[in-house]
């Protein structure tokens, strides 16, 4: 069942340690089959060494396990909320990558300082608020998803144009049209976070890049007038 | 004698350079067999290349060498004091890992800024005071253990909940239910220290994470209501 | 056609990920055959894994594709402007390497703080201004080249003596007598940028190196009185 | 001639890139045979890939080439001055390692913040002054050695107890009883420099470690009462 998707989600998960985004098991990737309405996600707390496609857990969008014997990632309800709200999402990633998490702990949006950022994220990368005591003590992981959605909605952010977010005092979520692209965006976000840290060290009053530079670079790679790459 | 434990302690020691926690021989791991009351520890100043299980030194809790021909790590008396005081400890690690040692040199506790920290350490990671001239010129390594204990006791810190500490102007000690977990905690502490450094660079007035977030994450992974992982 | 140059440009491109200068496809290297007036450059958005010499694109200096089926790097017009203006350039590199790009985002020249810098760059490494809205919405990549040239000319910088430049809010361009040397200079510029960042963290009022030290080191390696190396 | 020493000096040179201390050819190691009064040093500007023991250059203490066809490192006169002044030195290293060079560019001594430092360096690591215009335009490399000696003498520093120094706006020199130990000290100095940078970021008013802690750690590893290691 969903053998191809399980293999893809496995490979996307294995990319996380290979790219230096996670320590031990601190991350998870999922992918969705929109036709069947089924999500494939990494099992909880399982080591990346020797993980197999058959270890991936298959769930429906209500979180019922449809296949697999292992517990799904404890962050599963966050993934599900994002899939339910945004039909364009095909893959979701959660990590505690060093620089991005440092911005999350600092409680700040990552300012759009340059084209590296603008090639992938159409604007500052938002930092969602901390959850309240009630949200945390209730359905914590589900509420994390709801707070991400609240932040994107309130700020009128199109998640396809800004494929990632920080959650204050916690970590980072990214997404994409599939699991692979979601991981790609997690790698980019970490690099952009690192550069933004250094940028402010070098010039604490650094200006954001102008909007027209953002537009140019984003649309060079995205949308119908894109001319980057081979398509 | 204690062949299995020696092999485990060897492997835990070898994990230190593999995880980037040490330069040359600047670290040591021990493990204890509580039934026999015997501690297995790395020999002093021996290179990690080609180290064998049979090089591990076996000692009783008074520091008498029971097996092995090499000198035990010069930090052995610190390990012994921790084992004697806290019966739950099964492994102890000492390193000079870069970020954690920088906090120790800065003489500051590592603030609990986020869930990465709270998943493993239930509160700030304390920085014990520098030893006095008398403590240093006396039984230095033993006194290091006593100052660690003094700090944990004075602050009413449960070492099972906060499995590591900094020692001012020196380095870091971590522990766990066995040598493996102690090393795991040393890796986490280093990563948490690095993130805390960046967090303050990004926002010098960053707030600590709220207590209810700490509680949620810590108890998600520890204690009878834990639901992270496969158990 | 130009098989040797294509192989050299391929190898120079592959050096970028090997030296840690790029993430994914964020960089490109070109080389020129001055006799034939033809430029060889990496194709756009193509992964470094499995890239072959035959994937390289051959263009004339007006940007007409002379050989190859892939689209050339989207930054090609920048390379062409530099080749047309400066006949001594044999290779050009563009990257978003972490520290250099952080200086570009900070909008600052990299001060000449020491001999590591002076061994390769005869003076501060300039940061060119951001392009205007009109320049960006027009022939963006060509205008990037023109702004680089404008900066070098206005400041009376000899590009053979200062083989690299930052472009504000964007990234870094370097060059050399061939593709290899251009990559070499990109590696040096990144290291120099990193050191300059740390230098200012350690001493925010650090002084630049004196001119006579710059002269000594630069001319030790360059020009007719050079005595470094085996020539 | 001196085959064993040439092999040792080669291996010590190869350790520099392996330990991440150098980029390209930015470093050199020498060793001395005190009985014969001959120094073996790396050739100038030669790549580390494929370097052979037979490429090493043999010189007398006046700098006359006794064996070898390649030019010796351009920094050779600095090495020679150090060997002539201090009979205890058996190996000398020069690098531009990132953190140490950043302190040199910042023009500051590296404060003794902790035991990692005190295990190898008995006090702050001095930063020698920049050379004057005359010193630079004269016998530059020899004068670099003389300024290092001037600094050690003026501050009454025993080079056996403080086996390394920064040179302002330039880089770092270390030494030891042989080429191996000199490289070991270069690795330590770089790590200590990195930790000191972070220490001040975490606490800009960090205190130096007390003298009695320095004494304890230094003499634990050095001198007749040393008890670290297996001797």
C-alpha cells in the first residue's frame, strides 16, 4: 500500500541527517496521497540508522492508523492540520535545525535580507506565537498546527509562496508540493537563518532587501514567467 | 570481568570524537555495575585510535583499581563522587565540548529557551561555581564532584531530570542511566548550548520558554505519561 | 568543440560543493576562450550530481548559444559583461557562500584586516550598491554586471588586483585568469569574510592592516618581484 | 639524509589540512635535528595533495639549502630565528587558522578563560605587535621572528610554557619539542581561540580563570609532578 510514497517519505527523512538538519531523531517528514486522502509519516523516536520504507506509518487525515505497527511521529497532528487546511501541500517537515531554531527561540521573524531568501520565501519568514497554557495542556500538537494556520491567515501569507514558519520557543516547520521539496525548503530556511544571524552581527542596522528585488528573484524561479532552470 | 560493560563503555567513549564533542583525548566516559559496585572508565591520556575494551580500567567506588594496568582517567574521582551520591546514575561523561565549555567559561547557567532543551533538561542547566584555591590545591578532582553535588543540592535539582552541569572555567559533566545515555545527553547539551548562544545574538532580550511548555515537552518524553517513541 | 575548456569548467563547478561554497545549485562558474571569443558556462538549475562536461553550454559574447541543448545559467549576462569589459578575466564565479553573502546582505565592504586577505585582495573587498527598481525590472542579470563594473571603475579598483566583489542584498562574484583561479578566489573570499566577522566580534574597533603590510603580502605573491612559491 | 625527520615533518604538515587548520597552502611545519643543526621544512606554495617526504627542504640555521631542489617556505626565516633563540624548540608551525587569526586581526591576547587553555598554555596567549614599515620592507620574515622573540622576552614568557603566539594582522605561530607537538599545540590554540570568542559573546564581562586553577591544570600535565596520562 502506497509503496512508492513510503519510499519517497523514507528517503526524504534520511535526507535530514545527511543535510545536517537534525540530531538523533529530532525531526520528521510526511507526504500525502491526495487522491486516497492518506498521509505517510516517520514513526516516533526511531533511529535513522536502518530505518526502512516498511517502518513508515500510514494514517488517514483524522489520524487513524491505516497501516503499520509503529506509533507515528508525536508531531503527526500538526502535519494533519496543515494538510487539511492547505490542499496544495504535498509534504511537511519538522526539524530543530540549529539556526532556524535559534530564531524561533529568539521569537523573531527572519527578515528578508537578500536574494538567497527571496529565491524561496516571498517575504519574512514568520515566527508564530508561543502556545498558551491551555493550548499546550490540551491537544498540544494539533494546536501547534492551528497556531501556525492562525499566523499565516492573520498575516495573509500564502503558504505556497512562504513554505515555512518558525514556532516560538520550539522549532521550524516547512512544506512543499511533496516530501522532497519540503525537505529542500527546510535546508534553505536553515541556511537563510544562518546568514541572517551573521548579517545582523556584521551590521546591526542592516536594511531588508527592497520589495522589487524580492519580486524579481521569487518570480525568476516561480510562476508562469519563471526562467530559472531548464523548463 | 565485566566484559560487556567494558565494551559498552569503550563504545560510548568512541562516540565522543564521532559526535564532534572532543579534541584529542579531552573527555572520558564511565559506566557502573551497581550490583558489583564497580566502575569502568577510560584510561588517562590514551588516544581514541585503536583503543580496546581491554584498555578500560575497573575500579571500586573508593577508587582502588580492581583490573587493568593503565591509569584511569585523571577525572575519575569526580565520576566516583557522582556515583556515590546518586544511585540512579549508571554512566557519567566529561567533555570540553566547544559551546558548552564556552558557557562554563562565561560562568552562566544555560537558560531554557525552547523545547529542544526541555525535551531533555527540566530547567536551566546550572553552572557550578569555580572551586576555591583550597579545593583546587587539595583533592581537586574529588572536590569537583563535591561542588557539582553542592550546586545540585542547593538548587534542589533532581539529577535525573537535569542530567548535566557546567563547571565554571572548566567544562561539562553529563550523566544518564547508562554510559550511552550519558553520551546522548552530552550531545544534546552541546547542541542546546550552541542554540542558546545564537538565540542571544539574535535577540539579547530573549525570554525563557514558559514553565508549562517545559513541563509539556519534558513529560512527553519522560515519566509514566510519556507518549514519545514506541513504548 | 572546446572539449578541454568544458572539462575545466565542469571541474571548477564541481569544486564549489566540494569546498562548501554552495547549497544545491546556488552557484555557477564560467571560463572563456579569448581567441575564439567563446564562453563555457554551467547550465541553469542542474544538479551537481552526475553533471558532465557535455552539459556545459557554449555561448558567444553576445549570449548566443553556439553549442549545447541546455539553458545556460540565468546569471550568464553578468559573466558576459565582465568578460567584455575586462580582457584579463579568464574565469568568473558566482556563489551565495554563507559569510560573503552575509557581508553582502549587511551592505558593507570587507575591511582588509590582515595578511590572509592581502595575499589575494589588494584592498577592501567592495560591496556594490543594490540595483534600482528600473535596473532590476529591466535586464536584471546584465545590469548586475554593469553595476559591478560601475563600482570597480568609480573606486578605481583594478580587477586583477581585487578579484572579487559583493553585490548588496545578493551574493558574491569572483574571477581570475581561468575558471580554476576564479574558484580559488571564491574560496579565499569566503574564508576572509568569515575571519572579518569574527575579528569584529572580538574587537569591534579593530584597525585595518597598514598599507605597507598589504603591499608586502600582495607583492610577495603577485607581480615581477613575487618570491612565494616555486617560480 | 635526515629521512626520518623528513617523514615526520611531512606527516606533521599533512596533519594541518586533516585537522581543518589550513586552506590551500596557507601553513607550514618545520622540524630540527639539533645535533646536526639542520632544519627540515615544507617547500613554498606546494599543494598538500601528493606531497612527498623527498619534497621537504633541508637548511642549515643560516638558511642555506643543504638538500632539496624546491624553494623552502617563504616563512623559513621566522622559523630559523625561533630555533636559534630557543634551544628547547624541536618543531615550529605557522597557520592562518580561522579563530586564532581572527584574534590576531583583532589585535588582542587570548585571555585564559578556562582549563582547556590552561592544560597547554600557562597564561594568556600573547598577540605580538604589527611590524613597522621598516621591519616589513626589510627582512620581513626574519623580523617577524624577531618581533615574536621581543614579545616573549618583554613579557617574560617562557616559550616552553606558552607554546604559541599571535602576530597582529597576520596569523599564528606555535611550537613544541618536535613537529608533532607543534601541530598539536596549533590545534589546541585554534580551539581555545574559538571558545574564547564564544565566551565573550555569552558574557562580555567574563572573568579570566584564577591563577591557582591555571597552575593546577598546567602542572597536572607538565613538569615533574604531572599525573595526567600513563607516565
